C-alpha cells in the first residue's frame, strides 16, 4: 500500500447500465509570444500570464503575424466578431535573449522627431542610436498590429537620416523540444512542463490545454495528453489538439488515417481537422472550439454541454497553404465517426461539429467505457473531481470524528450533486462512505475513501423521425359528402 497524503480523486471505470467554481474552463495555451516588444520580458518566459482582454497585450505583446502562435488565441478570444470571452492563460516559451540574430544596422529617416522601421521581429531592448539612451533620449513603441516599430525623439537630437542598430528574433532554434520543455536541475520548468505553475502561481486550475501550431506534432501531442492528467498531482484538464493540414493530409480519408497511425486516441482530448479562414486570418479549429467551450461553460457554470453545433464566424475551411477544402455534412459525419471534430455550414452559418473524444470510433463503441465516448461526459467527471478536492482541502490534517465524514457527504451531496441535478446538468449524483471499503487498517493510516457516482454530459447526438406517406387523407376529401 502506497503512502497517501492530502486529498485525491481517482477516476474509475464507469458503471454501465443495459469556493467559487464558476470559472470551470480556463484555457491554457502554450507557444510563442512577441515579448520582444516589451520593455522588460524577463518574467514573461515560461511563466503563466493571465489575459482578460485585448487591452492586456501590454503584458504579452501582439502581432498579426501568427508565427507568434499565442497571438491567435489572444485575437480569437478578445477580437473575434461574435463574442469576447476570457480569461485565458498563456505560457510563452520564446526567449528573445537567446533566440536572436546578430546585430543589424539601417538608416532611418526621422521627420518631426519620429522614425519608423518596418518588421515585427525587432527586439525592443536591443535598439541603439549613437550614444543615446532608450526611454530617456528616445522611446520605442510597436504599432497595434505588431508590424512597425515607431521611434520617437525625446531629446530633440534626431533629425533626417540616423543609423539605428538592433537585433531581431530568430525562430530557427524554436522546435517541438522548446514547446515540450523540461524540468531543469534547479527545478525550474519550461514549456508544457510549466503547466503546474498555473495553479501554484495563479491559483487557477487549467481546464483546457492547447498548443496551437504544434499539437499536430506527435511528441508535442503525446506530452499534452500526459500533462493534462494529475496536474500538481491533483487537477485534471482536457486537451484540444489538431491534425496536420499540409499537402500530405489534404483529404478527409488522409486525416482519418493520420489520426489512426499517430494514435491520437485519448479520451481526454478532442482532435480537430482542418483549419478555418476568416478575413485574412487562418485559425486552428482547436482554438475556435476553445472559445466556444469557454463561452458555453461560463453560461452553464458547468461543462455539461459540448461545444458542438455552435456558430463560429468563419468564411471557409482551409489547409495550411490557405487552399480551400470542402467538407460537407457527409464528410463531417465520417470524421465524427472516428473521433475527429470539424466544422460544417448549416442554415447559412458555420458551426463547430463533433461531440466525441478522440478515443471514439463507431465500430468499437460498444466495447468502450461509455464515459469516454463524449467530450462533455469526460469533462464533467474531471471537473467534479477538481471541485471535490478544492472544496474539502481544509479537512486534511483535522482530528478525526464522525462529523467530518458526515459533513463531506452532506456538503458535496447538497451543494454540488443535488444542485446540478436540480438544474438539469446532471441526471444522477450520489456520494457515499462505505465502511466495508474503508478497513480499519486504512483509517489508522489516516486514509479515507468516498464513492461518487454521477451520470452527466450525455448528448443528443442524433434525432430520427419516421415519416411516411399514407392514403388516409383521401377519406377526408369525402367527409360530410353525400
């Protein structure tokens, strides 16, 4: 028997039959931010950053060039055309102090004390002009789209052509290893391995995990699935991943084969294909699904409704190279039947489309754990496990008495399970303390186990009407006649 400490939840196989928890979905995105735009970016590398609105880009930088991959979720959550929803948490892995070019020099023409440099890769704190001092003799700002550097003279010394020296971001050293990250000898974490910092530093529990631009890579994907479980040895999240959308994966059949070959089959993820286009920007469907999920969960205060069949403001589906790809409802059904989510157009609007986890395949669904069929049922169970641990953490290290056991049962039943059942968000929910499953030897060690059974997150996946023609109406022609 292993040593136990604290409060824990083990999610077991489903039973088969013939504080403030309102922020149930905190998306955590891991990738690249243009922090080189900031005056000081030292604490913006491999540390979680909370973003509540587009105005918060002073914490992160922003560029319309989405090679800085975390600019996409910033825009998708806070500048989209249909709804603004947050907060989100970003973990940036780009370090401008190491990912930089050699110094360059260019002549910049200053007019009325203002000079401009085109290019969104210039590292702000490397800009030098003669012996002038940045932020004393001149200031540097980036344009809103992150594509132009504006230098303003503060000392009345800049006029005409002036030599400006600077270094630029070099992304050649950024790869899947950078995104995956590591735990250094001093204990410092980076990349996906920095996910525990979201709770330890922000007191926020990750709800969704995304790595847009990198989750289609096998090793990144696998690390995401591993990292989503037992975060800080307690919390359970859910991953949104993407399949490749290059020329080699340019059809529905190729996408299905790719998913199978790579083993994107976890019950704690939804895999998405292809990408979406709107007004000159290409989005990962995983990111758009995250926006929808957070919106739906925020309204429900519970993750019981899947983020599927929800309107998203896009113009078409595309591949990496912006080439159109046509996916109709028949194609989408084929993708959904093997656990791939996509988007379809219905009644003039584009909608997210897919309710299954990546573990689902129709051909094997009879033999799988029924909980693992649907995203919403998996997320309901994981969310309730997080709630249980948070709610009763203060019971740990208290003196044992019968009242503690009864209070845990009564509080969780009344405040959580019964509440969600009464609101129609759970179909069933009970918590029990079974003495035959808590032997005296365990209780002497201070270890106690509660059994929680829930039914929730089930989905109306299809509705069928049997419509037939009948001659009965002919008789009505003659009712009341001679």
